[in-house]
């Protein structure tokens, strides 16, 4: 653990390993999270010995539907050990202070994670009383170092690093399991293999912080250039609000498959993350997450994408709306 400006920071090879250590300490119980979360998170919760439970998203904020979350907790407060609140597409504009207060009034021992893994990394004191504010600098994140994650802790649980082995090929196998399950809507059985990288990072926290701050600055300037192209060329009706546009530039369209196919045909690319995974890990249905996922396309604005590619992409989209 690192003390910085009166904050307690944990820093690891990846953000999921921080979640693993915390939920291992909290023990058995259910952990609430959004239906459209990255599958590595529920897999990590299962590896830690707890059970993921999913809440559908609301179509305005694209985050967990708050009433459903609170009703679920109220029904059986002791069943749950934590809530993982995800800032969808990195939108950290939503004020979740009142929500955290309501959650804590139902069960003050619930561990509340403010998952900002897709947001712009920050070392500022969190404005919420979340027990953990979590950031990632892994693959395809805003400050993409391809590894690394850190969390700002609010002093609720002891943070103990659980020593685990890691085998890169097992991580690749897990990613294949996710891909197959998402493509074929089949259930995910998380293997009991060494897929989670809990090795100590090779560089000091100070070096890491320096690297990620430089990377963030460069990534944000690049994103600004690319986003301006999308913003200028694409119609407003299909754009998500600005606060959703840092991680990627997201549009909502009637025919995402047609757009993706047309882009791939021209050696361009885009994606449609994040598919609902609730039905892959449980029997929970998430109609809103499914509906939203069937309409969204994430346009790239990172270093894989040049202004020229962005312009071609926007023109292809316009032809395929
Ligand atoms: C919302 C969210 N939380 C947590 C994680 C895990 O981050 P890491 O890859 O650093 O383990 C991810 C990974 O994609 C994510 O999207």
C-alpha cells in the first residue's frame, strides 16, 4: 500500500487483481454489478470465492438501474458483500454520492467499488465515499500501458495480497472462453486455472504514475483530434453525450452489424463492446443492456486510429445509416 497526499493507494499488475484481493478478504456472498460489465470482473469475483449477481442498466445513464439495485439489496441485505458500480464508457460525470449513502443505509458493511477503469485516470481525492475507486491502464484503456491498475482505498478492509501463480496461456484460454460464450450465448464456466496476473509490477509506483500521466496526456490530445472529426462529420442524433466519448466515440444506430461489416471491408475497424454478460454467468435477463448493445458501435479514437482513418470511417457510417 502506498500513501500519497493522504490517500491510500494500492497498485498492481492489473485492476482485477485488486478486486480479487478485496473480495477474497470479504469472503463468500453475492456481489452486485451491471449486466454489461467486462467479463473479467465476474470471473474475478468467482475466483475470489464470491458470486456475481447482475442488475440491468437504465437506458439514460447506461449504468445499473438504481431502483432495481436498491430493491435487490433491501430484499436481503445480508446476502451481499459488495457492489461494483461501473462508469459505463468511462462517464464519471454522474453524481453517485446519494446512491452510496442509500446503499450504506441498507447495509453499512457493503463494500462499494466505484469502477472507473474506462475513465480518465486520476489521483485526485475521490469525491465520493466509495470504499475503492478503481482505475486500469491495461489493454484498450484510456492510458493504455497494456498492464497495470490502481485503486484508492477508503480504509474499509485490510488489503492483503493473495499470492497466486500466473500462466499467460491460461489467460488467453479464458479470453477464448469469453469470446465463444458471447458469440454463441452459452454459459461461462470459469476455469480454476492460473489466469489472473497477480505478479508484482516490475516498476515502482512513482515510475508507473509518471508513465501513466504522460500516456494520459498524449491519449487525450489524440482522442480530441479524432473525436472532432467524428463530431463534425456524424449527425448529432446518433452520438452519445460528450461525457461518454473519452474511452471511445460511441454512436447509437439502427444497423450496427451493417456498419461494422462495411468498415471491416475497407480494412477499418470499430467494435460493439460491452455485450451483456449477465445471461452467460447466471440466468438473469437484462433486456435494457441487450437492447442498448444491439444499437451501439464504439468508434476508435486511440493510437490505432489516425485522423485519415476516422474521416473514412465517418463517411462509411454516413452511407450505411
Ligand atoms: C469496467 C472494468 N473494470 C475492471 C476491469 C479490469 O481491469 P484490468 O484489465 O486492469 O484487470 C475492466 C477490464 O477491461 C473493465 O472494463
